C-alpha cells in the first residue's frame, strides 16, 4: 500500500493500537484498531493495510503532525487547525458537551458523559484560540500549544492531568463509594503555575512565561517555558512528575531540582511512568520516573540518564515510547531500544527473544540509516533514509 509513497512522519502514543503516518504531500494514512473510529476512515472497521484518510493531503488539510491516544487521534494542519477523531466519552476530541445521564447497571446511577460519543472522521475541534503549533495526546486527554506560547488541555481529568486545579471527581447519586471523574470537552487554557516549598509543601504562584514545548503522557503532562524551566502535573506514582513525591498534582508545579546551571531544559517527553527531559547541552538527557517499575529504581526527581545510547538523540520523532520501554534513533541513524513485558515482536529481534531490560543497539536495523520512529502499545514503525548512495543497497 505504501509503495512509492514517501513518508515524512509517524504518529506515536505508548497506549495506541492504531498507526498513523503522513506522507510528503501532507496526506495521512492509517491502519490498525478502529472500534471508536480513531482511524478517521468514516466507519468502525479495523484495517490491516495502510489506507489514506480522506480530506487530508492535496486539496484538503495538509497534515504536519499526528499524536495518538489510546482510542483517539489528534491531527495538526499546516494552518494551525486541529482535527480529532476517535473516542470522545471524556471530551478528549473537544466535541459536544458533558451531560448528566442516568445509567442502569447493578444500581441506577447518574454519570457525566459527553453528548458526542465518538467521531469516525477527523473533525475540527471546538477551539477559538490562536493557531496551534503542537498537539500531544495522552491516554484519554489532549494538550495543545498555541503560537503565543499558551497551553490548552481537555478530556479526562481523573489524575488532575488537565492542570486546572481539580480532578473533576464527584460522587454519583445512589452509589455509596464509587467516585467518578467528569471530563472537559472544551479546551481550557492552563493559566497558572506554582512553586512548591519542599519542606512545608506550601505552594505559591509564579509568573507564567511563554511555553515552548509540551508533552502528554498516559496520565500526566509537562511543559517547558522559554527560560528552560519545567513544570509538570498529573499522576505522580513512581515519581513520573519529577516533583520528589508520588502524589497526584492538580496544577503545574515547577521542578525545582533542576534549578542549577546545567538544568536548563529545551524539550520534554512524557510516557507511561516516565518523563524525559533534553538539556540545552547536546547529549544531556534527564529522566524522572522509571522505564519499568519492577526491575529498576524510580527517580523521584530528574537525574542524568545514559540509557539512550551515545549518539545524539533528537526529541520528537527520534524517540518512541512503549509502556515499559523505548526506541531511540540517533543522529547517526542507529537505533537503541529496550522493552520489558510481553513481547509482541515490536522490537523486531526474531521470535524467541525477550529483552532483558538492558538497552541494546539494534543489529537488525544496522544496515539502514533510520530517521524517525513511531511506537504504540505493541508495535514500532521506522522511517529509513533512501536518498544516499549507500542506502540504495
């Protein structure tokens, strides 16, 4: 299906069981799971071969970035518009409004659900702010960065991952202990950031600068401002927010532990139990949380990290995360990877091999020059170079 199609980028999301790629004309292609319409193909049928997404590419929306949630997809166009498709039960596609509805299970209870359940074609989200320059999809929530340096979030907020000071919890009527969490279907601007005293745990407000990078993990988020300061919020288990404790945080809090000369950060990337930070110095990478919570100790605050190999790793599409692993593509085109847990062959090392939890250089991809990687719940896709003489072989 992709013969003679030149691929420019691969969408990534550590929870996703569907694949999105974008070719050089800005046309999106998708395949994989589709039970909520997350492939944007206009139906709910699973696809086993790459299929072009109608309405994108020449004559339609030129797609410049893709981000994948567990059951939804965010697409960014060259004009700064955002399209979304897939599951919208928590408002993560920014459509419809949250309504209270009676559901009869074992007991009858009132729950908050979105009036638009799901979308099976990429639809422009309900957003009236400035043009968007970056999108990032978490497991069941979404984040946008606009051209003025403001961050917007919407979707599920069970762990406070929308950064608005609440987790949306309410006790549904007629049920004794069942806490439920209301989502938000309208993008909300993250307007405040805080500094937390490490001893007294008291927080005070800080001045918010322009934001230059964002990332949504499974249940937490992080952003970097123009001064190189990092703020994180959301689920704190395993230290993934880097704030020194495993509590959930409902507002963006400054990572004070990086307040030293080498702690200026350029880019950030959030995964399942991990936050990866790229310093201003080339090759300097910090990590908070852990890759695998069973074998390794967790970093409660960001510490320097050398697992990604010795070549310079570009953030963005140079790294793909699985739930318990990563694949990193260096500037030299070599791939370093590790993945713990059940192996579906996503590492590509043959049938009888399981990774031992130690990052290794890929021998199988040694003969090509890799440029980008995209990963999902149990798959990996690499874009390889074919323009140099040595690539032709």
